[in-house]
C-alpha cells in the first residue's frame, strides 16, 4: 500500500499544481516556481549523492553556469528557448565533464575538496572579470520564448517549470529502475566489488556526474528566465551547501525526499526571516535556521521521508 502511495503521491501533487496554477496569486505563483526550480536543482544533486554516493560541494557551479549561459546567449535581442535551453544544459554538462574527468580520480574528502575548488574557480571567473558583468551580474533584456511559449508570462512560466520538474523526476525515476541505475546503486554500496565484477566504474560515475550537471543547468536556465538577472553568488559554495542540506533534510536516497527537502528548506528560510512570524528573531534568521536544521537532523536522521517508517514499521522507506 505504501509503495503504491509513493508512486501515486508525486503524480497527484503535480496534477494538483497544474489545476490550481491559474488560481494562485502572483506572490504564491512566484514562490511555488522558486521552490520547483530548487527541487530540480536538488534532484540533480540527489543523482550524485543519494544514487551514486558522490558528495559534491561544487554543484552550484553547474547551476550558475546554466543561468549565465542563458543570459549571455539571449543578448540584447533575446533568444529562443530552442536555442537557450540546450545551450544552458550543454554548457553545464561540458563543465561537469571537465570537472568530473579530473575530480573522479580522487575519493572521499579529496573529491569533495576538488569539486569545491572547481566551483570556486568558476565563481571567480564570473566575479572578477567583465565577461559576466563582474560582481554586479548581468540582466536579461528579453526573456526566452518559443512561439506562444513566452517565459515573460507568469502562467506560461509556471507550467514550463512544472513540466521541467515532472520531466526531471520522471527521468531519474526511470534511471533508478534501469541497469544504469542498478550499477550506480552498486557503486554506492561497494565500489570495489563492482570494479572486481568488471563494471567500468569510472565511466558510470562520470556519466552520472555529467547528467547531474546538465539537470543543474536546466534549473539554472529556469532561474534566469524567472528572475531576468544573474550574479556570481549563484555559483558560491554556500549554494552548494544549501542544496546538500535540502536532500539531507528530505531524506537521502529518495527522489521525493529531494523535492520535500527543497520545499521544507525554502519554507523554513521564508518563515524564519519573516518578522510577523518570529518577531525580532527575523533579523537573525541564519541562526534560527541553523538551529532548526540541527534539530531536524537530530530528530529525523533519515530525513522527513523517514517519518513514515517511524509511524509504521512495515512502511517502505
């Protein structure tokens, strides 16, 4: 029963969002779009951490590169989605290929530090040069469009992001059930045994790394299309830390956990920085957010999705 619910609930949530989309206020619509973009970003990292066992602290680089590629590619005359979307995902995937080819030759904490170093390199390229507008970033003059699909329209934007989230979730769900996904799971559990069994472990990990980078680039494209502006902070290490917190908060090893974690983290951040909700503590929201995250991790070591297993010992995790 729980297994069926785990399959039905994501689809039901997507259908619910599709139905209520036109009824939402501009603020609510914009907030949900933001959460959905972060969910795609979290799903891209879940492919690395939860499915392959590769903890990266440089994932924000691909997110930021996708956003910058979108704005730079649009120029002053704007650009087509058919051109800018592949450009954003392709640019992020290309950098992921370079980073992965080198960083995957290391393991453990060394892998974490190398991915962080590559992300910081990308950050300073955009921060310290005029290529991307320096520390101020750059603005998008005209948002991407393709025929009647105009990302400047908030309703079109809502459904474009929702469709991208469904695509990303569905793609990763299919990968988990494929031979490729089974190989990634084996690598996560025991890499040495997989290598001894004749699997090309390095190739599998590199493929996962590049695909995760491409999906992060998709999230970057959507973010740039939503905000109309990008800046180097998108590539900063704390964004990589935040998305890692999202998948831990939701529950590692679960696709729905990545989405739930993105929702929970964004809501916590929003509520704890709202004076009407926490009063004077809103000025110190980073402190209260940190305490809240510590409490969640201490009380729910398996993440929010682990609540089901606590309520019912027979529930599927």
